[in-house]
C-alpha cells in the first residue's frame, strides 16, 4: 500500500490535535473516575476487597472502548459534514488506514483511564491494586489496545454509509461493555451470551487483564493472548473489508458528501 | 505513457453516463453520452449552467463516483478499474467551503493532505510551506482555517489540490468567492501550471475566465456535450452579443434604440428600465451614444449571459429547461 504509513501517522497526529482543539472528546476520561468511585464504594462497603481490581478495570476498559466507538462515529460524521471524507477518498491513502491512525491515537489516549482509576483506588480508598504479572499485563494491554482500535475502525466503516447510524452509536456501546466482559466476566453470563462473547476479542482481553492482577499463576497465557490478537486482527480485517465495500457502495449511490 | 511512447491523453472520456436515483421517479441523468479529451499540458474549460453535470464529471474522474456507463481515463488509466493508480496522478479542487478542516491551521491542513499522498513528514512540511507561499497564504500559514475569508479558503483549496504534485488537476469552480485581484492571481497560477506541463480541467460559469485561461472550451448542458471550441469563438460571441442596460428610458427612446443597426431586441426589465441586446460587434456603441445624447445617464454594459451564449451557439434548439 503506497503511502500508507505517512497517512497513518498524520491521521494519528491529527487526532491528538483534535483532543486539544476540542477537549469534549475526552469526556469519557472525565466520567471514568466517577464510575471507579461508585464501584469501589460498593466493593469496599460490601466487604469484597478482592473485587477491587474489577472495580478499577471496569470503568477504565469501558472508557477505552466507549471512546473508540463514539469517536469513530463522530470522526466520520464530522468529516462527512465538512466534505472532507470525499476529499480523503480521492487520495491514494486507503480510508481504513486513515481511520486506524485516528482511532489508534484515541485508544492510546484512552488508556490513561487505567491510571486514573488506579489512582482513585489508591488515593481515594487506600486500595493499591498490585499488578502481580507485569509482563502479562503489559502484553495484554497492548493487544487490547490493538483490538479496541480495530473495533473503532469497524464501527467507523458502518458510519460511512448513513447519517442516521449516528443515533445508535451511544446505545451500541452497552452491548459491547457486556460482551467484552468489561464489568462482569463473561463466564458469569448466561451460556448463550458467553458463547457469543467469545468471538469478541475484548472478552478474552478483560479476563486476562484481571488474571494478570491476581497473584495466582495465569493459566494458558499464550493461547489466550493469541486469541486476543487473532480476534483483533480479524476485527480489523472486517473493518477494512467493510470500509472498502461501503465506500464502493457510496460511490455507486453518489452520496459520499451530503450534496 | 502508452506503449508507443506517445503520452496518453491527460483525460479521455467516452460515452460517459451517470444516472442518479430519484425518490419516487425515474432516475435523473446527470451525464448523457458525454465525450471529452484533454491533452497533456492543456488547460481545458468546462462551461455550463447550474446542474449541467460539471461536478458529476469531476467526481467520476476523481474516483469518488462510479459511472453508470461509458469510460473515463486519466493518463490512459481507467478511473474505475485502475482507481488506485489514478489517484496519485490527480489533484482535485472542489469549490466552496467544504473539504478543509476548519479548526486546523492552513499549514496543518496541507501537511495532513501531503501525508495522504504518501509524503513523509519533512517532505510534507516543505511542500506545505512552498505551496502556501505560492498561493499567497504564507503570512497566514499558522492560523486556523475557520478564520479565513472565502477567497482565502479557496486559495488553500488550490494549494491542497497541488500537494500531491499531480499531472492532472480538476478545478471545480476554483474562483468562487475570490475577489477580482485574487481571480487575476489565480489566472497567473494556472499559466504556471500549464508551463509545468500539467493538464487542467477547469469548470466554471465565468465565460470571461474561460476565454482568458483555456486552450479549448467544452460547453455542457443537461449532461451533454454541446460543442468543443477554441475560446476565441467564445470571445467573439461575448463581444458580438454585448448588452446595454439603462433606466429612465421613455418608450419612444426605447423604440429608437430598437431601430438602431445591430440591435437584436430591446427588453423592458422594469418601469423605464431596458435591456438592449445586440448581435453585431460594436453595435453597443451607437446604443450608448443615443442614450447619453437623450440625457440618460444610468447606463451600463455587460457581456451576454451564459444562457444567451448557449442560445447563439446551438441556435434555438434544445434549450428547454430539463426536468
Ligand atoms: N447525489 C446526487 N443525487 C441525485 N442527483 C444528483 C446528485 N448529484 C448531482 N445530482 C444531479 O445531477 C445533475 C448535475 O449536477 P452537477 O452537480 O454535476 O451540476 P453542475 O454542472 O456541477 O452544477 P453547478 O454549476 O450548480 O455546480 C443535477 O440535476 C443534480 O441535481
Ligand atoms: Mg458543480
């Protein structure tokens, strides 16, 4: 793909600039600590200190995937209203690459939610969550970020088609929280739902993240990491393929811009 | 380059058709069996009224819209089958306010677009700085685009169109919103592009601009090519059909004007206001003289409208407004 890598980095830099120009895009990082306070209050008050890692990870992961999905939609919506989407399609850069650059930047920034929530626990509740398996944690986190970015690309592709899709982007995040095991490990979900969740990389990722915090040895780490990465790659492939298809459809119907 | 070593036409369009679906009705044909050829290094004007199909053609050439039938090639490459290879060859400037990131600075916008054409950071910076100078935006390079006037945005659009160093430029009404000075500078810029051997397809409503800039002019209406002409033909039509507008003209004077040689007709456009249409070069002069001698001072001349030129180009056939 000629010229893909400059396009990726330029898109990422552009998105970082967007955070500065429009801090509203960071809203989820503002709400995540509040969520952490609520959850930690419940676990501490209920005498379940063992659940503190859950209470810290849940809002952080939700902020991350939520930002990716919401901003993916916003990105497409704004680009299309400004007539920029059409201009992007005339350039040699593949749309999926540009989207990936932007969403990768969003995801990188959204990871700050983990530090925020950890600090809420440490400072607000005196609950210092230790990372028992730092390498497992780091590798899983990186794979998770890749998967979240890929999910954002897939969502953005969907938003290329229609202007009405925007209204459901908000409600779409909740099934993702659920299937991703962000709040509740998917093993605790009804079996049908759990089976469905296993094709979503995030369910594997959140399980691994939680395991990496617990002192017990992490079982079957590499296969599980492979599952996260494999499903993340599949998600990106799907997003890339879909963006290709949708762009073609939009070119056929003549509705790239709003004109 | 083709295999024979002769450079392929910059743009070659054959039998191009584009239909748009219309809710609850038959499809609307925006382009109808359209043919066009632009040679390398040629500045080709595409002149037509609103809704003629100019933008539709530009969109098909720039690969964002698929044709319904027919073929379009850029330097010998098909815009549908070879879209990926066509894109690096093209620069596109769509008129108006759209297509720029309003909150980014001019330089940031250009660097972003340079990257989408595959240029690394340093090269992107270099091109952005050079192009901003070239379009006269150097001093405003680091200001947000939303603070720009329309004409300045239009210049930035031009710079954006050039950032990929294209062999073929599609300019869709590039001077919309420019003041006459800028429009004049724009003409110089197009001359430079021609000198650099780039082909330019320029759509416009502005006949004077087309006449001044283009090597050839194609007339489009209702999605069809009417004629492809030397711009001198256009210049001739413009001067031959000059119009005189005046107010405070009594009926008797209007009748006298109508009798002057070379006056095609005198139309009342309001109480005492007339529009005198001529059909011979120099015929406006006696009209002006007669008016001034009769004490009418509210007088102006103007070139004929696009619609009139069309009428003269094609005769009275086929100018019915299309649905
Ligand atoms: N996406 C679309 N859906 C339906 N009809 C369309 C669409 N785009 C263009 N058209 C129609 O196609 C015809 C040609 O439009 P086009 O924009 O190409 O004209 P134009 O020559 O560029 O006009 P202008 O001088 O106003 O820019 C018009 O009748 C227009 O309404
Ligand atoms: Mg147009």
